[in-house]
C-alpha cells in the first residue's frame, strides 16, 4: 500500500510540473514496461518507442492526469495498448506489402502478355489474309471449324488445312516464345 501512496504523491507532483517526480516514475517503471513490451514485440527499437511514447504522453498530459488507482497497472495497460497498436500496424504493413506484390505480379504478367501478344500479331501479319482471318476466328474468337466454314462459306477441310499451315508457320516463327507456343497448340 505504501508504493501506491508514493505513486499518487508523485503523480500529484508531476501535475505541478515537477520534473524530478517524473524522472522518479520513469526510473522506477522504465525497465519493467520495456520488458513487458519486449515479450510481445521482440524488437528493442519498437519497445523503446512504445515505452517512450507512454512516458511522453504522461508528461504532455500531466496537468489533466486522472490516475487514482495503481500507477503500475495504469502504465502497463498503456504499454499494452501501444503494443497492440504496433502489432496492428505491422499486420497492415504486411497486408499492404502482399497487395503491392500481387499488383506488381499482375502488372508484370500484363506486360508479358501484351509483349507476347504483340509478337504474335507481328507473326500473324506474315500470313496470307485468309489464313490470318481463319486463325483469328479459331484462336481469338473461339469458333469451331464448322462455324468458321459456315461463316466464310468454305469447306471444313479448307479450314483445317489453313489452320494447320498457319500453326506450322507460327510455331517455326515463335519457337523462342514457349508461352505463345502453348497457346497455339490449344485445340479450338
């Protein structure tokens, strides 16, 4: 009970701007508050910051402090809430990092796709116009051979022959681009 009365007296002195009383509380509780924060944060720098913020807040609000109970409990609770805040910030930072990485991956994939699509377009431009049309209808529009034949009023065999020639030429042209070759081999 003696410590409790001594703490209350120190708080009253701090309210009167007594920096020696503040230093006495600081010296008395710094180590245990630091150890308490370290158990959860595992970072000395963050623990120093947390405990320093608690004491800075006490000094800043010294004229309006309303600590009537156990000072030790009050300080440990203040540290606990600041530790939770740090842990929450860490969680948010990790989530933001994850989102940033996903965004970068999507951007990279989009750039790769656009680059590969451009390469395919250049290769397609080398084909005769009718072969280009049949290939585009098959691979880009997803039409079946009989649908292409009906739309262009040609035989299914002509569609098959045209696709075979186009794929042979494009495979040779794009042999260094494995992702495009995979797309070219997909059945329609």
